[in-house]
C-alpha cells in the first residue's frame, strides 16, 4: 500500500502571530513618528519664542536710540565729535601745543 502524501496544513496560529506582530510594528511606527513630529514642533516653537524675545529686546534698544537721536542737540553733538561744522563756521586747527 502506497502512502498518500497529505498536503501541508496551514498553521493558523503562526499566521495569526505574524499578523499580530505586523500590526504591533505598524502601531509602534505610527506612535513614534507622531511623537517625533510633536517633539520637533515643540523644539521649533521654543526656538521661535527665543528669536521673538531677542527681536523684541533689539526693537526696544532701537526705539531708545531713535528717541535719543531725534533730539536736536544730539545730532549736532555727534557731528561735532566727528569734526563737522556748519557751512558758515570757520574751523581752526591748532598744532604744537604742549602735552598736558
């Protein structure tokens, strides 16, 4: 009597385990990618807030400078320190003075 070969049976318990493993890996990937995006957005937000704070400080400094330079006497004093004079003024250069 010849033995008949039975076709191999599908091991449904192994197929189920593989399917569950695949679903677990897919879920882990989705959670990790969402977490990384959230962390990246949080870091970008902190960097943006720091940049805005620095710009606000710089703006306040520039506003103070504008206010100081807007006064009548300030521009003239700065020009005189640079050696400038009005067009109708005579300038004299004195050389040979003894050192103090």
